[in-house]
C-alpha cells in the first residue's frame, strides 16, 4: 500500500496541532517549533486526533506521531445482510450436526450387530473406538463453531495525550467496527467483527477461523478424517457380511486370458453385485450410504487438512497466502512453525528435525 508519511519531531508539540509534511524542516527552540509548509493540506489523524499539514494532497497517509494509517477516501460501511449471513451459517451448522449424528447413530445401528456377532471382545473394542472418535470430533467441532475466533485487543485511540508515539504503528481504521485494526486483523462481514490472525470464514462451522479457534479447527479436521476412514473400513466390512449372494450368469463360460476377457469378467461381477443389491435390507442400504458418504467427505476433508498444514508450515494463513501472491517476500518454511502452532514444549521441539535448517546447511 502506497501512502505518504507525515513526519514529526522526536517530541510531541505542546499544542494540539501537529504540522507535518513529506519534506518538512523542523527547528526547535525550547518550546517553540517552526515548520516550513508549502501548499498545505490540513487533515486530522484518526489515531491520535492531531491535525496534520501535508505538503500535497494524499488520499492515504501515515501519521508521524502515532504511526496510524489514514485513508481519506474510505467511507463508513454498512454491514448489510448480516443477519441473513448468520442464518445461513447456522443452517450449515445444523445440517452438519445432523449429518454427524446420523453417521454415529446409523453406524452403530447398522454395523455393531455384525461386529458383535464375530466376538464379544471385538464388539467392545470397536465400541470404545467409536465413543472416542465421536466425542473428539463433536467436541472439536463445537469448540471451532461456537468459540470466538479471536477478537483483537482493545486500544486507547483518538486523543493525543492518551496515544503515545508509535502506539498505533501501521494500524488502519475499520469502517465497519469504527475501531483501530492492526495489520494482523481482518474484518469479517459474516461474523460482523474484526478477527485477529483470520485464516478464512468457514460456513460449515458458521464461524471464522482465527487466532483463538485455529487449533480447534485443525483438531476437528484431523479427528474427522480419522473418523471417516474408520467408517469407510467398518461399513465395507459389515456390508460384505450381510450382502446377498451375487448371481453370476455367464462367469463360468469365460475361459482364457485376455484384456477383453478381464473386462467382461469385471463387468459381470459388477452387474451381479448390482442385481443382488435389490435384495438388500434397510441395514444394508444404510451401510452403502455410510460407505459412499464417508469416502466423499474423507476426500474433501483430507484436501482441506493438507492445505491448512501447508500454510502453517509456511508460517502463513490463507488470507496471508492470497495477499503475498506475486510478492518477493521470503517466508521461513520450517517444522518449528508446526510446533509453535500446536503449542508443543520447547524441550520436545529440540528432538524434531528442522527441514529448513537442514536444507540451508546442505546448500552450503
């Protein structure tokens, strides 16, 4: 962002007027300050409330005292359709909760008669795994969805005696919240507030992913991926046990070895399973749905989890990745970023490899 910086002296002036230009010459004599100004443009800094005199008109400028950035072309924004966005997000949350409860309850109803028919110990073992995965996934989802994503800290602003030199360095003014906004903060119109270290707004949890719930969101993705893999395996295993015997019509007539013969054999096997699926019970249909749904959700969540872990490894967020595209800024890619994100103790981080340092020493 290009802006004109209004420079000041090292001490604040005794009056409420701060005269600053891009090329100002300041001479001090005890309590007297003199500034040479040519074609002044008077404006006011929103951060400290002092009046500034710019040598030329600049739509965006930076205060030389508090460091706040002012955009004179910005206007007060109205958060239209806020309640409709909240209603949409809550509907997504309700649908996802119903889907998770259906997978849990439907899976228990359809799978566990088959599992307990094998042996009692096998049924108890899978029951314990189901309880652990269900509680972990639902609790992490609830924390990510209903916990505040991360509100920025409150700061004193707007008055010169209160705001010190550099207190609002590179802060901008949020025209939605009418409050200061740090460089690490983004305003979310769906949530109606500024979010610290905002990654993105996820409609499926009805909340932003920010500094306060980013770990819960990643934990939810990890737990959900593991749970869907487990549902895929156990539903396929149970479906094969209760599937009606397929009726192969022409498989016994196929002799020899060729690519066409292999294709015809595969086609006959698939058709036989489809014909036998007509005789599936309600339990079998639920198992088929669980298998298809878990595989689909597993693929989508795995891609999202991999993307999130890559951004964390690079020390970025999704919005930071978008803003850094096309720039030459160097970002340190290191496993230490993952360790800091998950809050591992420093003693444990020493035992893990640093791929960035290894690559750097290898290049030398």
